[in-house]
C-alpha cells in the first residue's frame, strides 16, 4: 500500500518537486519555485483525488483518504525544521476537521497546538497522581427510582482550574493516554464500589464509557479481569457502554470480546444510539442489554415530528429485541411525559439529577438492610 501511495504521489507532482516518506504513513512534498498559492491548492487537490482511487492488492480492493497540512516559505517559517513542524500542525488540523482535506498553517493553529501539548502533559501527571475525580449521574425509572449510575470524569487542575472532558478526552485519544486513562477509570470506579459496599450501601450498577481504542486493545479483557480480581468487585456490578460505531465495523474481534464480557456477567449498553446511522436489526448479532438514545433525538421530541417518530420506533424495536431503553439528556416534564407514553424504560438527564461527586451521590444511596427503593430528589 505504501509503495502504491508513493507512486501516486510521484505522479501528482512536477519534475522539479520532491516527494519523500517521513516515516510510518506520513509523506512530505516539497514544491519549490511557487509564486501563486493556487498552484499549491491544485497540487493538494490532485493528491487527494489520486489517493482516493481504489487500490488493488492481492485480489482485494482498498480505499483510503489522506489529510494534508501546508506551510509556506517564508510566511510560515524560514528553515526546514520550522516548515515541517508547521505543516505537521496543519495536517493534524485537517485530520481533526474531518479528514480527506488540506489546511494551511496559521498562528491560531500553533497556539492551539501549544495549548494541546500543555494539557496533554498535565493529563499524564493527573492520571499518574490521581488528580481526576469521578462524578456520578443517576439513571432512573419513571418513578424516580435509581436503576444505575453513570461515571463521568471531572478534572480540577491547580493552575488551569476546571478542564472540561470535551477538551481533554479528545487529547487523550490522540496521544494514546486514553488507554491508561481508561484503566484508571475502571479501577477507580471499582474501588469506589468496594468502599460503598464495605460501608453497607445498596450499590446500583455503575455504568462506564469505553473508548474504541480501549475496547479494541488486545490487553483490554485481561486488564479488566485483573482489576476485578484486585478490587474484589463482581462483573455484574458494572455496565460497559460502547459506541454504536464499533458495532458497524462488523468485526469478529468485537463480537468475540462482547460475548466474553457478557459471559463474565457484565451488562452491555450502546451509548449515543442514533448518531452512527446503524440499523437496530443489526444489533441482534450482539449481546446488548441496554440501548441509550442520544440526547440529540430527545431534545426536540415534543416539537419535531421526525425526532418523535425516530424515538418511538427505536423504543419499539429495542423492546422487540429484548433490550431496555435509556433516554439521554431528559430535561423537561413534557419530554418525560412523551417518553413515558412510549414505554421508555429509563431516564437520564438534568430533570432527574445532575452529575455529583461520590460523597454527594452517597447521600441518596441507602443501607443494604433497608428494603425501600433508591430514590432521588429532582433538581
């Protein structure tokens, strides 16, 4: 594949241009004697088009895309090292903007890259030093009884104050820190469950989000089994949430891992359902227990006929496959009334409860000896 890409790159440039492999799947193209930037754009578009054509290797057909970052001399740097660094920054911006495109370097990108590098370094220390905090948001039934709690991550940095998950989770994914971070979340959650059990609380199931990289890592299964053994927590105490996009790959490894997790006693949930455009019928191939409808469909169910129809159909089909349905992002009484009418099983959102630290959520947990159901005061 790399050789075929190199051939197509060479065919996309002029005789006076240079193309070289930087390493891995990264290539560099040097275009000297350019006086108009539109020539750079023409070459970039030609490369994108050439590389997107199918590749035939060993009687198989493959498709790929590329992301291109552009740095211009002398505007973006006056030596090779600076130009390479800035083109690399622009390339990552193209990747994060949807891939299969090109981007020029800008000072704003550089500032963002410096900021991202700083936060990534902070995150490495935060994982190592246990600086992150677990928050818990209730998932309840229509009678406001707690069915489970979802773990959410919060980070209060001594210098940066509160750093939102929307900022540090993508950086963890990019840097590879998502793997140690994922293990930290699972272990910290299990330790919290153990503490609550030791204190005599009736602990509901705790739901943990898994990243695709974490789930597909070869050591994921042995790691989570080791954590359970180390902490003394049973698999049935945990709900593992995976993204819909993982299932769309129809990967045998994904099926095998899910079946193994299910056989161990874990509850399996699909998070943010509806954003991956997959078919509900497709889910019958997997041991799925819960299906969480994405908040983007719940938000307008009382005003948008299309969203109302999608949610109604999803609830009906999920029930026919023996799954429980969780509505995410429930915030109004009208949404609750609609979902209740459609026989939605469980609800999660600010209408029922905000994410809370362990000490605060413990105030709504009850001693194991008490027979009353766990209930939550509405916010």
